[in-house]
C-alpha cells in the first residue's frame, strides 16, 4: 500500500482508494518556483516593488511545503482535495464553508479527503494579518507559502482519488504531466498570466480553481494513453507526443495559477487596508 493510501494523521485510517505517496507528486519545485516568479509580474505598481525586492526569497520558499511534506506525509491533506468522495461534479454536496462542511462530515472525514481549498483560505488570512501588522518578514514568508498552495489548486491530480493514475492503469501520469514535461520543455513554457485582481471570497475562489483543474483530468489521461500507444516505454517520442497533446493544458494551468497567486497577494494587501509597502 502506497503512502498516499496510508495514515493521514495518527488517529485516521483511510481506505485503499486514498492518497498516493508524496514522493510521487506532480507539481515539483521547478513548477512552484515558475508560478511564484511569474505571479510577481501580475501585481500593480504600488505593490510590485516589495515583491520584486523579495523575488529570490519568495521563489525559494514557495517550495517549503514540499520539504515539510517529505518529512511528514500526513501534511498531504493540505495539498489535495479528493472530490469524488463527495459525489459527482460539481460536488455540490460539499459545503464550501469549512464550518458547514465540518458540521456535515466531521473533521476526520474532511482531513482524510484533503482540505486544500480551506488551506488556501487560511494562508490568505495569514498574509492579510502580516500586512495589517506591517510585519514584512512574516509577509514575504506567508506570500511564498500562499503561492505554493494556490499553485497546488491548479494541479489537476491534486483534486482526484486517481492522483497517481493508479485507478486508470496509468501509474505515474501525474509526475509525467506536472514534473517531467516541465523539465523537458521548460524553454517552451511561455506563461501569460493576467493582471492580478481582487478576490471577494478567497475560499470560494480556491474551490473554483480546484474544480476547474479537475475538469482537465480526462483530457490529460487520454493524452497520456495516446502518447504511450505503440511505445515500448516512456521514450523521448512518448514525451514529445504527450507535450503536443497536453502541453497547452500545462501552460494554461501554470498561467492561471500565476494570475491567481498575484490576485491572492493583492487581495490580502487590500483586505489589510492597503498599508504602505516598503520597497525592500
């Protein structure tokens, strides 16, 4: 049994259809740094200088949750939400309010199924508080961590029980899509994020991002099958075919993730009262 199908917290035992190993994850360090780096370009002039001055720090620390996850697999619950456990798309049975979901399902079930959208809401509030308190060291760290979790919402394989392709006979497809394609075709990943915008409901927006990501799963899985057809293994030809069929989805997801990371940063700053930001 893989680690993603193991204990989520010491008191929780999940079923065999649960999480896959954190070592078999998709979006890797390269993807997270790419998103955080491009998100800075989406910001307005009054906010961008602070993020420009802290670009290296933010892009480096946007991968901190991956390091924590490697040490503690139980933290995977913060990176995923297994939508299929709540019925059928668009999973209306699952309340978007954490308190309402908690009353309906209980903490054990929510954590066993993943809490990614609510984790984004938590870090959105943490960044807001750091801005409000004018704690700039805390602000840049919270900005990096928030960037990580927002980017996670744009990995389609973080939204499904089939997170490693194990349920469709395509083990490792998430790594091939979100990691190998990034490494092999990084020079072709021209992201075009939109300008950051104000988010009225951060947790609702996180759910919308996760649902949008979930809708791409069938296209990616089909592209993987087609690219593998006739190939003795996952060859260079396989990856060329996979990129030709799924690369546009990858670029779109990264671009949208960068847009939303900037939007969450901007939203936290405005919700904090738009304090004057230092230039460094």
